[in-house]
């Protein structure tokens, strides 16, 4: 996972806890999870739109022949 070990992850979590505080940490985690989910959904929908466009292009080429 990005070359990070358990010790590095614990240090990052400790720094985040000090900077944001224990009450804000769940909100930040939730927002980060939602952002990652939306990003993945956007990337996968772009891929499917590209494949649909390519299929339409191929069909139009076959039609014009």
C-alpha cells in the first residue's frame, strides 16, 4: 500500500489526531471515503462512456461502407 508500513501509518494517524482532534477525525475519514468512492465511480463511468462512443464510431464506419 504505497510502500507504507504499519509504523508509518500509525505516525500519520497520530499527527492527524493532534492536528484535527478526536471529534473531527470521523468526519474527515467519512469525507475522504466518499471522495474516493465518487472518484472511482467517475473513472469507471468515463471508461464506459468511452467504450460506448467507440462502439458508435465503429457502427457508423460499418454503415458508411
